[in-house]
C-alpha cells in the first residue's frame, strides 16, 4: 500500500488533490499530525491563497521545522501552488519568511499591456527537466491550469523543471531537486494532464518505496 500524507493547514482544496492521487491508486491521509506525515510514503503540500497566511497557519500547527526536516529527508515531496511558493525564502506578497528549502524569492508579475494579473487560466509548459519523474507521458507544450499573481524566482536556475510565458515574461512553473518537486499550476484542475502528473508522483513514491525495501537490512 502506498500512503501519501496531504498536509492540512487550512490553505487548500485538499479533497480535489486527494481524489487525483487516489485515482492513481494511492491511499491518502489528510493530516497535520507530524507523526502521520513522517510515516507516510510520500507527502503533498497543497495551497490556495496568500503567502503570509500560509506560513502563519503552518507555524500555528508547529509544522515549519517538521516540514523542513521531512522535505530534506529524501521522502518524495510535492508542493502545489502556494505549497510551492512557501518552499522559498520569502515573498513580495508579504513579510513572512518562507521555509527556505529552495533558494530564491517569490515575485509579483510586472504589469504590461495585454496581460492579466492574476494570471488565471490555461498555459503551456516548457519542460526544462524533461526526464523528471513528474513529466512521464507529459508532452512538450502541454496545457495546465494556473491561478496566481506571484511566481517563484529561484536563485539557482538549475531548479527550474518547467517554465511558462505570460506576456513577455518567462517564469518558473515547476521546480525540482532530488526528491523535492513543486508546481505552480493546479494539477487537480488541469484535466487529464493534471491527473497524469499526480499519477506520476504516485509512481515515483512507489518506486522510492521499493528501493527503500531493497536496501533495508
């Protein structure tokens, strides 16, 4: 059995993400209990809303240090939307410090003629890390769904797993390093492509489970 903990901190449509993960065959557990998160085979940090309230909710549940520790432990970890943004050092949206797992800052879209802010709707992914487990069976230029006014600007461009273009601005749509993956778009709202992304994450969790079992004494 593959169990994925979906972190509950009052900042996301948890049930939609769970449905996609369950469709791929995972058992999901919506929880803010650190022991349950640590025991799970994989972790999803979803998020809808603003940066500062997200960090405040995580702090109120004493989740900041546990999430840092779990994310850096090698356990498969997926951030979604605000759940991606809080992995960085901070945001122009507010004054709270982020988790600081990824180096970089969250920036606001710059206004320009012909674009809307927030960036809301479908956009095409340019895959920067095409061999990433998350992108298996995802075609180049696949359309996915976004709702955001702020975007991640990694200090290390090697973190970029995918980008999009909005107006003249090319911005980060996904980041990845080792077991850590995060997307700005909403897979749970991105039709078949989004379900494939969630299914790919479940497959990655299963593969990691198997590897762990093989090396266990």
